[in-house]
C-alpha cells in the first residue's frame, strides 16, 4: 500500500481544517483592516467634528464620558475581585484592608469610576496605598479623563463659534447686470447683510472660470482670471451698514471687454464672487460665495433703488426690489462704448438713423390699387 494513500486519508482533513481556519483568520483580518482604514479615512478626509450636526455632537459627548466611566468601572471591579478579594460575595475577613474602600460590587465600582474621573470625591469610597496597580489605574483614568474633557470642550466651543450660520445672512442678487456707471461700462452685483451686527474688514473679489487656449496651443481647463470689484468709496474694507452695489469696470484689461450683448449668452464661463469678512460678535472669519453663469448676466439693465428716506429722517431699505432690474440705454459692446462715437447709449427699443432721408413717393397712375 502506498504511503500517499495514508497521508491522503489521515493528513488530508487536518490540512483542510488548517486551511479553513487560516481562511477565516484572513477574512477576519481583512474585515478589521477594512474597518480601521474606513475609520482612518473618515478621520483624515471626512468632515471635521465641528461641522457635523448637533445631535451627533451631543451623542458623542454623552457616549465618550459614559463609555469611559463604564470601562474603568469594569477595571476597578476586576482589581477588587481578582487582586484583593474585596467583593461582598467573596466574604473577606473582618480585618481585611481593601484596595478601594466601599467598592463591593459592580455598581459601587462604576460609582467610584465616575467620582474619580469627574473629581467629585464624596468621601465614601477612597483608594488605599496597598495596591500599586490601583494607583497606576487611578493615574491613567485621571489623564484620559482630562484628555476627553479638553477634546469635547474644544469640539463644542468650535461648534458654537462656527460662522457657518453667519454666512447664510449674507445674500447676493439673483442676477448680475451690465450698464453704464460713472462714465464707464460696468458689471454690477448687489450684496446685503441681513443682520444688525456688522462684518469687519469685508473684502470682495471675483474669479472668472473658463477654458482658454494659450499661444503655444495648450488648452487650460478651468483657467482663473481675477475680477476686481469696488464700490464708490473704494474696493477695500466694505462698510456693510446697508445693501451695497458692487461693480467691475469693463475696460481693455477686463475679460468682458470682447463680449457683446448678442454673444454674451453664447459664452461658456462662470463668474465666482467671494466675500471675506470677520464676524463682529465672534471675531471669527467667514467666507461667502456665489456664482453667475452667462444666462444670469443681463446686458442693458440696472438695479432698482432700494434705499429711501422717510419724513422723519430715517433710512428705509426695501428688500422686495433687491434683485429687480430695469432696462437702461447701454452700448452693444464694450468696444463700441469706448471707441465709437455715438454708441454710448443705445436704447433697447432701437434708435433713429440720423443719415436716413425721408422721401415722399407718390403712386404712378399706371399702378393698380388693391
């Protein structure tokens, strides 16, 4: 009889069992690695804790403290049971000195853990110097409790002082308009602060995102061009006491200079407008963004006035007209506005041709009238 047959009968099942055990071990290890990698990727690339919802922050706050109290309560229970025999059902002698006084069960161990980590110290349970392991555990729990306190306080403070809600009180107009202003052709937008508290050091700027071709033949996707905005008082440190109309002068250096009223909506670009400022109440910086596509830019329109003054001398802001526009006489293109005389103000309803001569033509007698 061949030895291989014996090995096949006897050794075969053992090998198969070892392989199945190794396979289960590999599957378990891969699952652990997957959970660890998922948690690590969420911590590194996921949303910060200050950006998650309040319900999850409160759940994390309660769970972190309660779980730490319970885990250390189990450790104190283990010390009282296995190291010194302090529990009631172990029936210690009358002259027995416990590691922790009055820790006689799981409930009292949990209470001692809670009192230790929160530094309450009612006086009913106290550590004795007879157990070096208990002293080490006390030090470890105190340090971990301090770390949890600092971590959760930082999360809650950053959550409270987060200017995310403050950014929602800054609103932009739905449309941008192009019209003459102060002797120049300008692209204008409107922005307003809906709160009474001011934004300190507010600055606004824009980026024009589009696809361009370089002279070397290279195609640049999402090319960014700076767009400067300003108000009548300048472009630095906007005073946000009332809604402001910000405008960009369309000159030869502007990317809008080569556009016209009939080609604007055929262009492919996106105008992104940024507003940076500091909240007066929390001194935290925030940024508000909005964007306009060519279909959201209206050539030959201007915003309706929204600020008026009452008889009592008080200023009134009518937000119902915040995004409303009215047609105005505007040149067909920026080049026409700057270079061609007489094209500064073109009516949207047409204009008269000054070189056209009116001639009175009478009907000849041979013409048959219908």
